[in-house]
C-alpha cells in the first residue's frame, strides 16, 4: 500500500511539474528551467561523487561541451542528432579523462578536474580565435522555452530513476565499498577502475546533455559564459547541502539554493560573489554531511529512548 | 599430492631493501600452513603478494597451476583467494550483513538480493555473530569486527584463505573460541595459510609450518619438527638458546 501511495504521489508531482508552463509567466518558466537544470546537474554530480567521495569540479567542462556542440552543429544538423552527438562527445571526453585521472585521489583529483574545465575553455577559445576568427556564436533554433523545460524535466527524472536504480544494484554497493575502503573493495573482487569509470562517464554524459538542452535558451554563447566555473561550484554546494549520498539530497539542496542565488543576484548584483563565498563556507562548516543527515541526527537526539545503535 | 598454491622464487624489493628474497613453497589442497617468523621477516609481504595487494618484483605464484602473480587484486579474488588483514578492515558505512554481502555480490558465482541476505546471515551465525546483521559495523567490538572480517572472507567461497594474524589481540577466552572457529574451517576442507605469532594456535591448527627470517625461508616441515629446529630457535631467540 505504502509503495503504491509513494508511486501515486510521485506521478502526481511529475504531472504537476510537467504542466507548470501552462500556469507560469515567462519569468516563472525561466526560473523552473534553471531549477530543473541545476537539480539534474546536482543529482548527476552526486551519482558519481556521492558514493566515491571524489569531488569533481569538472561539471562545467561537460556542460560547456554540450552547449558548444549545439552552437557549432545546430545549423547543419537536425536537433535530435545534435543532442546525440553532444552526448557522444561528452561520453568520449569523460572516458579519456576518467582513464587518466581516476587513479588520482583526494585533493589531486579536485585540482585536476578544476584544471580540466579551464583547459577545455582555453582550448575552445584558442580554436575560435585562431581558426574560426570569432569568439562568440549565436544559436538560432526554433525551440521554445517550454520545450527546453520539458526536456530538462525528462532528463532530470531519468537521472533520478537511474540513481535510484544504481543505489539498489550491485554497482551501487560496489561504489559504497570503494568509498569506504579501496583495499577491501579490490579484495572482494570489485574492479575499482572500471566501476569508477562507468559512473564518471554516465554522470558526465548527463551533464553534457544539460548543457546541450539549455544552450538554445542563451542564444549567444562564448567560452567565458558556458565554461564559467561558478556552475561547477554551485552544483557541488547544492549536492553537499542536501547530502550527496542520499537519493533526494541533491534535489533538496538545489531547490532552496537556486532560489536563494536568484534572489541574491536580483537584489545584490554587486555583492553576489561575496555572499556566495560566505554561503559556501557556512554550509561546509555547519552542515558537512548535508541537511538530511543533520535532520536525522537531530531527530535521533530527540528520540534517544534506546541506545542499542539500531539503524532505521 | 596436488598443489593448490605454488610459489617459486618469490621476491619483493622496496627500493634497496629486499623484504622477500627468493621464497619458494607449495600448499596442498586442504592443508593448513602456518607462516612464521620474527617481526619484519616478510610474512605479511608474502601474503600481500599472494592476494595481489603488492606486485612481486620477481618469481611466480601459481594457483591450480595458473600463474596469478602480478594480477590486480580483484582478479585474484575472483579466482578464489580471500584474506583478512593484519589491522582489521571493516566497511564502516555499511551494516554488518552488508559487509558480508559485498563479498557475496562480487565473487565468481555472485549472490544478490534475498539470496545474498540469507547467505550473509548464515555466515554470520557461523562465526558467532548470529542475529546481529543489522547493527552498524563500526559499533562492533574488536573481536566481533574480526569475526565479521572472517565471515566476509568466507563469503567469497575461497579455495585459499589467507589469515594475517587473525588471532592477535584476543584475550585467552576469545583465543580459545577463535582457534575452534579456524579448526572448524579446516575440518570443512578449506585450504588456509596463516601468519601467526600465537604459538598455541600454531600448534593446534597447523600441520605444517614455514619459517622466514629476514626475507628468506629457513625452515619448512611438520610443525613439531620445525619448532624444534635449532635454526628456527636461533632466529627467534638468538644464538645463545640454540
């Protein structure tokens, strides 16, 4: 019964979200689009980084690749094919990067991924200046904001379902073991490199698609816009705020933070970056394991009737 | 006598230090072999090379005649070599039962879902942790963590079980229980190589012992003979006692 009720609730929620464009004005729809984009990014980020503990700052590298594929190809190829090619390129880059970096651990991986985003931005800039001769590109596609929103919503739902399925599958368990102790992981027969690579590639492909789907909304793209590192940091902090190891964590972190950032950038445009930085520090200090864990701890303290250590 | 494990000329260098120097021995199916020697003699390094956590600098390790030396640990694990660690390694974010399921889910004939859960609970009962599968692994006491680690090694359904000082740090009562537990494994036919300093356990469990000192093998034979060997006594206690 409870499962049916949950399923019914989720279906209602999806239906409500899907019909949102019919009730919202242009600003509201823009907000929903941004929200759907960041929820998907944060969930995709947590897909890989949550269980492995590998903090990636490469999010924007893949978002930017997706956007640039659309900018470069949308005039010569049909849109669905462009999305497919973007996903393919994102996947290929993720595999190459993954093969060469997943041996790195801890802070080295963080720095590498941050450097990767910058490297790709500089490469694109170099190419545009020296080969095509112009830095920016225009995207003229007959895709309405509603269509962008629905695509992002669908991608977001697929990402959530994927994450739910992985969490229950053997690969999900493999990731948890890797996150806990890599020596044990390899000694129980887990192919660590392959598991990490698969997850990194899936996560990166979704990020690439987010960038590709959102690109028509921007109309004009240039490297400084689509490879803006703030996107990586926002994604990271959203996932951390909600709790990167929980299924609903990234969503619960992304919604309030996205709305807060919107409000901040509208009301304090000059101090936005400062406030952003302060918020990052605050979240990492106050809620290192995310709000969901925090609430559970508080709940546990309030209900400390037995101390048998039993887990819910 | 068919050798399950065949080691020939096994060598490991760390920079200029030769931790294991041309060690050769073989272990027959069903045997329980003790690997002895003073601290720093290279026993754990030998174990690490068999399980694949270290790559040998030279020499051969064969399991059932197939060369496994130099393979990554996960491939060796799937061939049927399981181990416990000198410093117990639990998976702290998982429950006790989930710790066991990890080994069930990634072995050669994997179990998953309800089957894996049931098998994990059986294994926990076997090592004396029956009914405690839902507890958080990090809340277990030291001996119970060791039991859990043993159950996880057994969950791999190993042909060869490597125990690295599994009995160290136990009090006399626990030691008795631990020895009985390993004896029951031996009686069920598992081949075991154990590194151990507790002589009581070595005498009770091992039909045969190999003694190493400073990276080289100095004795290999029936336990009672080996422990009387003057060279072994010299290695442990110094020349005055031989």
